C-alpha cells in the first residue's frame, strides 16, 4: 500500500511536469501565430502569468478551491499551504497549481497584440485567485477523496480533466476581455470582408502544438491522481481525439478554402484534445474519435460566429477552448459509460447536469470577469493606443526591439526625411542582416545615382538659362534688325532725294520750282517717317516729359476698351470696368498710359488663353479706377481670375527680358516698359498674385497739384 502511494505520487509529479511543459507550448503557439513586433510581449506574458498564478494559487486559490467547503460554495482552509504534509498531497497541490497556470495562460493568446502588460497581469491575478478556484471548488472540491462536496459536483456535474473548469472558463474570460478591448487595428473594416492577420512564424507555432499535445498526456492522464489501469486508456483517448479533430478540420477546411491551411491543422488538433478532456476517463476509443471530430467542427463553427460578430481572437483561443470545451462537457452525457461516471443519473439527467454546469460557468466566468475588467479599465486602461499598437508591443510595452524592427525604423526615417545617407543596421550571420546589407548597397547606389542626377539637373538648368538668355538676345537682335531695316528705307530715300536735289542745283539745268518742291516733300516725308519710328523706339527707354499734359485716366481706359472690346469678346473673356467718375487729372502722356493699360490687359488675355488650369474657370478682367484722398493719387488696378504667377517669379516680373511665356512667344520687354512708363509719370506699380487665384496690378499716379493748369479740385 505504501509503495502504491509512492507510485501514485511519482505519477502525479511526472504529470505535473508534463502539464508545466504546456507553458512553453502556449508560448511557442502564440508567438508563432502573432506578428514579430509583439513576440516579446507574448513571451513575457506567458512567463509572468505563470509566476503570478503560482504564488496566488498557493496563497489563496488552492484554499478557495480545495479547502474545507462551506455550503459547497467556497473553501475555507489550506491558505498559504505548508509543505509539511504527506508527499502525495503536496504532489496533488503541485498538479492543481500547473492547472491554474494553464487556465490563466489561455487568455494571453486571445487578447494578444493590443492589451497593456500591466492590465494583463491584473487579469491573471483575478483569474488565478478568484474566478478559477471558486468555480473549481463548485465542481472538484473533495476530488482527492472521491467525495464531491462542491454544489455542482453534488448535483452530478462531471468534468474529469477540465473541458469546462479549465478550458471553457478561460474561454469565457477571454471573450469578456475581447468585448471590452475590441479588435486589432485593420482586422475588420466597414463594408469589407475581415482581414486576415497572419502569424510571423508558423513552424514555431507547430512546435507549440506538439508541446501542448505532449503536456495534455499528463493533463488528462494525471487527473486520475493515481497510476491505475485507466491511465493508458485516458492517454490513448487523448491522442485519438486530437488526431481526429485535426483530420476533420483539415478535410473540412480544405474543401471550403480549396487549400490545406495550417490553422485548420493547428486548432483542429487542439480542439480535439480540449473536447476529450472532460470524458477521457468515461469513454472508449471509438467515442474519442467521434468526440474529437465534433470538437473540431465546434471550433470551426465558433470561429465563424466570432468573425460574424467582429470579435477578434488573435490565436483562436475561444473557438478552441470555449467552443470545443462546451461540446466536450456535453459529450460526457452523450458518450460516457454511466458505470464510470457513477453519478446514478439517467442519460437525460446527466445531460441536464452537464448543461447546468456549462451555463453556470458562463455566467460566473464571463459575468465576474466583465465587471472586474470594466472597472479595471476605468483605472488601468486595458488597451494600448493605436500608435503603440502600430509600432508593436515589444517597443511600446517593453522598450525592446528586433533586427527587423530596427530595419523598418530606418526605412520609415528615410521615407519621412528623404535622407538617403541613412543606413540600416547590419547584424552579421542572420537573414535580416543579410537583407539589410543588400538594402544598404541598393540605397548607396540610389544615393550615387541621385547625386549624379542632381548634378546633371544643375548643369541642365545652367544650360537652359544660357539658352534662354541667348534666345532673348536673339529676339532683341531681331527687334533691332527690324527697327534698323524700317529706319534704313526712309533714310535711304531721303538721302537719295537730297543728293539728286544737290546735283540739280549744282548743274542748274532745267531746274523748276515744282521739281524742287516735289523733291523736298519726298525727303520731308521720309524723314518724318524716321521720326515716327524713333519716337516709338523711345518708348522702350524713356517717356518724353516735355510732351506731358493733363490727362484723364478714365479716358485712357475707355479708349483701350473701345479698341479691344470686340477681340476680347471673341476670346470668351469678360471685361468689367469699374471707373470712379470725376477723377482728378494726372500729368502725363495719354498715348503711354494707353500703352500701359493695353499691355496689362494683353498679359491677362494671354494667361487665359494659354495657361488656364480649368476649362470651367470664369474668365474675367476687371479694370478699376479710384481716388486716394489721403495720398492725393489716382489708383488704377487691372485684375484677372487667371492661373496666377508663381511666387518665385513675382520679384523678377518687371525685369527686362524676364518672361513667363514660352520661348518664341515674348521678349520679356512688355512689363519692363510698363514699369518704366509709370516711373516716368512719377507713379508706382505693384503686383499681387496667387496660383489659381488670379493676378492684380495696382498703379498709383499723382494728381496735378492744386493751382497748376489743368488741376481739378478733388
């Protein structure tokens, strides 16, 4: 008898170690199914929640769960358990401690990638010292002596290894947390199908499945709390159910998706193991295969339901542990051997007891956790910010990083600043390091090409400037050549006439008065023509103040409107004159002022016809005159609704030979002449312009001072 007790103790210790192996299994599974930027967070959660749950279960949880029962509701002894007891009882405590750690860790995967670390630690504490041990008391208290004293256990509810007590309970808690924190950014978008967020390392998650499956052999096999004949059957049932769940979900998923997705294999095998956990002692091999297969189907149905409800479970913890756990608990009544169940209940009564236990677990685990988490969220925010989620919990929660994240940081910095001199850090002998090294080589080549392109661009700009200047000078040369040609003809005619007259005077032969007059008239006409040409040429350089006289600005505007009105209308351009009547006169030259108005209107017209950005833009030129009493000036403005002048060109707009027109369409002298004419009239001209909002030229001309001839009293 003593030897058997030692063997039982050894078996429980071995199974405790196997269940403990489920912790690294969960860590591998969850890390592989999440993104690389959150793997450190997943790993540290799986490590710390086990430490927290172990301490709290030793201090409070074990006593609440297996202490002396008060009314079948709560334990009242075994707090801060002393280890001076029998070795079997200490092994039993250790076995239940790793069970508590498993229940707590399941929640980690569901809420992965968006929950704050400190909030998760509080949740782990609430589960391990309150939610899990209290419900466990209702079902398993007295288990060690095979005398159930919890109120659900007394009613006949049976859950051999914890399909509901461990797995469904963790699933309900996970569901309440997900309802509060919501889905990951980008998982669900309006009017679009759900976006799948793939894990970064599927092979490591498969390793996690193998570790969990190995741990499940101790999870279910150790629940006998003794090494007896049932152990081999329990372990075999566990293997068969897991395999059945995997094959079933693989087949169904393959037929639906047309591809054998790895997630079906991973979660299908785990769902089969969860489903058999409650009944592994009560059923045979055939029933285990059926239970595992239906467990896989229950997982698929729950997964589809969560997706329709837009509840985002990062690793499928709720479909696996809650969906398959509910079915596995019902399967006790459907497939279990009544003699092994040993509750004295009929199959229907047993099914009712199982259903009651499931409902109570849901109300307790979901209700208590939801209220606790809701209150917690008011003080310790459960979810990280969108910016922290985007950067990853490795950085935002733990200040950690990875080669890949460092690489991405450099890339994002390059995008933000355009600085191609930045280089990604290279970690030798790693895949990311090799990628970074080649990326740096590519950026270096791109930087060199960019530098060469800039040099070529500067040379091109310099050549373009030289070509433009050459074109301008050629235009000036053509203008000078034309003027010379125009002057040369009448001058040659006048010279020839004078020479002929001289010859006739010298010879005095047949000299008639009429002939002399005719020759003199011809010379006069030729010279007069030269004077007109040179007078026009003077307008390019200066205005003759000797010819200035009192001038009405409104009259000058009106004469230009009369000249261009018909042509402007044909171009579908409207001119709106807004002339203040009875303006004071200015001292100047009416011809030159008309030239100023004509040039400004012509510029606006050219802009409308050649550079209008939108065909629907209203084409309006407004000419306004007014009197500035304070400064004793007449103000004349010419405004258009055209495309405007770039800001960098405004300072150069009145410079000689500067033009925004294409080559061959202008010499760049027009606005320079306008500015010169206004300057000769002792006035000023300014320009204001904004792209796509039009241009306004404002001219200010001094009025004739009072007391001078032509002055008008304002």
